[in-house]
C-alpha cells in the first residue's frame, strides 16, 4: 500500500515549457487535491476533484489545468510555465467528498528558469 | 488575504516541556480544523482534528483546543520529544481547505 505517489520528484523547466505532474492513490479515495507550497505562504489549493469526473478551482488555479483520469489518478498540467510557478507541489486525497483528513504525497519540487 | 494565520514562524522547547502552537482564523463559517506535521522533503501528515461543535480534542500527547469566540485554536504537545521537531500546519475547512503558513518546532534534547 503506497498511499499517494507523485512523479517526478524534481523538475527544472524553462519559461514557456509545458509539463504534467502525475499523482496516484491506492486507497480507493474519492476526492483528490493539488496544492502548492511557497515560503511564507503555507499550502494553497490549486484544484480539487471531489469525485471521479468532476474538477473545481481552488484558491490559485491560474496557469494550471487538471485531469481526473480515473478514480486513482489526478494530474496537474502547466501549459506554459512561468518563474512564478516555481514551488513545491503536493497532491492529496481523502476518503469522502467532504473535508476529511487528507493524505499527502511526498511532493514535486519544480523550478522554472 | 490569509484566512488562517500562524503568527509564530518558529518555536524552541526543551525536551519534556510543553509545546504550544497557535493558530488564528478569520472566517466564522469554518466548521472543521486540523493540524498537520511536516518533515523536510516529505508531505504533510495528519496529526489531530477538531469539529467546531467541540472545544477540545485529545489524542495521546497531543491536544487541540478551539476557542470559537476568539477564532483561535492551539495545539499542545506534552511532553515534547526530539522527534516532534517538524513544521506544523493548521488548516480550516469551509467550502475548501485553508492552511496556515506553518510553525517550525524544535525540541531541544
């Protein structure tokens, strides 16, 4: 039981490049989330998926897109990366659609030059 | 606009003493509060939670107190251990989760 896994662990992009961050959970959770963590800012919600087939914007969605591929997988895409998107990205999941205890992945450290 | 605030970026405590981490929030509609612990290069892990209908929840060495009138919650760790050294985030839920900026706790052996 791996919990929540994220790939890649590290990534360096040039401004304007695109990439997709992958997230998968094996706990049969319904809801999944993407956060970014910046120094002095805590964790901020980018997008979430309350259930398979649905996605909603969080606090800071601009510059990102998401896909809930199936119940297990939730990806985050940067279409045209900007230096302001340099951050650590965390994926999380919860059992229910409500705001339950979240299980987090280990994070992806992204640097945009 | 930060809806959940942790005003102390860091805290140092001697082993065996009490650690008190504080958190303030602005939205009276928040109905569920959680504390997470985070080690470097790892994701946050859930520690303890409290519903807005309660004012205290205890789990072993960890106790969370909620003062709704003051919009304040605190996490007490007694006794503190060196393994408790980590960054602690409080979070509040309404229509979505809002996290504080974190407090880095160092427990000195």
